[in-house]
């Protein structure tokens, strides 16, 4: 932009314009994505706002102190895939960012052992809880499982994090082989929980991990009445029993899908859906088994006269035709429904439907097109 004319150059070099910076674009040639060029950008362009994405290989320990010095107004920082950072330089320097609220540490462990002093180790999180405490509102620790040693587990003292980061609104541990540290019942009872938490993602790839369990979910969501999004896809040890007990009453996005193998839910699945039938906007029950439980859950959400459901994913599930008919008839706000690989459904239904396709599907059902169509075991 600065090459257009002098006026454009004057505007483009104004630091106030550089509020949110994303350096991930492919238009920047690899030879320019180095530490020297990144330092030049810090010194000549950035002074405030947030950094959305970096060149991960250019982020080295010497860069972080310069970042703190040159960007005193920094509020958000994405260090995802920055494998060269370590616990000491991460905590020491980021603790000086007095306005930092959002931190993304996705996949920073690719070349490190999961020790307490690693970039996302327990000691690092403990230090962050003590120094950033009430400033931290968004924390992403996704994809921090060593690809060549998937069995290794790193642990989090969640009660310490809850005590220090009382304003945390987003916590993402997706595809991280993470478990909670063992703590006494008195420590768990005295923990304030995450009262401001709005989003929790614990989803895992079934090939790498079984994910967290019921008691760990309840420990994380203690006092989280404001939760709006919960993602436990692939967590085979999280059951519908704990979902009934967790505090939030106005959940909008719920992801309960299975993973490499179908996940089974009990009769309590209907109670789970009834708990949030008035607020759910998105529901994912893909790759789940037990047709009776799934059917009862869908009928439950369709019985809410003022339901807000817009997105429904039933891909690979055991759902049958009747509850799908009822959902399409009563969920007036529905925008997409994924019925791919649903073997119990008639031919012609087993696909992804959206927009005009939903209108046609509703019309076909109203005409009785699928009423006498036998179930098919093979996909369309």
C-alpha cells in the first residue's frame, strides 16, 4: 500500500493503523520470514494492539524482550507453532506485558519434552496464573501432544489456574494429551472455579488420547454458569451423566461427537438436551450410537416451541427417520443439517442439506416421499 503514492505511504506507515497484525499470509516470501525482518517490523510498525499470527521460525528468545519493549500496549498475542520459545523467556517477558489479555500457545511443544519447565508445562502455567492472573481472558493450549510420543501426558493444576485467572473466558485444550493434577478435596472445594468462562474445548483425536473424564470436566466447569460453548468431541470418558450436572443453563454450542469409533450415550442424553433445548444454536451428535437415546434427544429439542437450533450435525450417527422429520418440521431456524453416512435413514436423505436444499427436503417429506422408502445400508 505504501508504494501507491506519497499520501498512501504516509497513511500506511502510521503506527495507529497497525492495530491487529496477521503475518501468516502466503504473499510474504519465505526468505523474508526471518528474525531480522520480524525485528524490523516490531521496531518500525508495531506499537500497540494485537498480533494475530507470526512467522513461527522467526520467533526466537531474543525477539520476546524486544516485543515487550516496543509494544507496551499489546493486548493479544498468538505464539502458535513457535517451537523455539521456552518457559523461562515466555514467562519472564510476557509478565511485563501489563495489558496482555489473550494468549495462544497452540502447538509450541513439537520439539520439546513435556517437562514442568517447558513452554506449556505446569510451572509455566503456575507462573502465568500468578503474574497475569485477572488480566488473562483467553488461553489456548491446543495441539500440545508430541507427535512421536503420543502416550506422554502433561498435567495442569486447574485449581491454581482458577484461583489466579478468575476472568478467564476462553480455555482451549483441543488435541492436547492433558489431564488434571491430583488435588485434595479441600483444595477443590475452596477453588473459585472459572465464573466468567464462556468457551471450553477439550476435543481430542481418538487415535491419540481418550481425553478427560467426568470428574475433570466438573472440576474445570465449577461455577461456570456463563458457559456458551462446550466441545468434548472424542472424549470417551465424558458421559451424559456429568453433562446433566455441570452448572451452565444457557449453552448455545454443544459438540458431543464420537471419534475413530462411535460414542455411546445413555438415556440421560435426552435430559442433557432438555436442559439446553431453549438455548442450543448448534448441536453435534455425529458418530454416536444408540438410536433410542439419539432419537429421544432430537425429539426433546424439537418439542421446545421457541427453540433456536440452526446447525445440526448427525453425520455417521444411528439416528432414525421419525425424529429427523420432527426436527425439520418444528425447528424453523434450522440452516444446515448433516445426515451423511446415517445408515438408518432412507436413500435420498443421507447427505448434507442447507439453504434451498432444506426447503426442498421439507417439501418432499410433507409429500410423503420417504414414508415408504425402505432403509438403505449403503450411502447415497
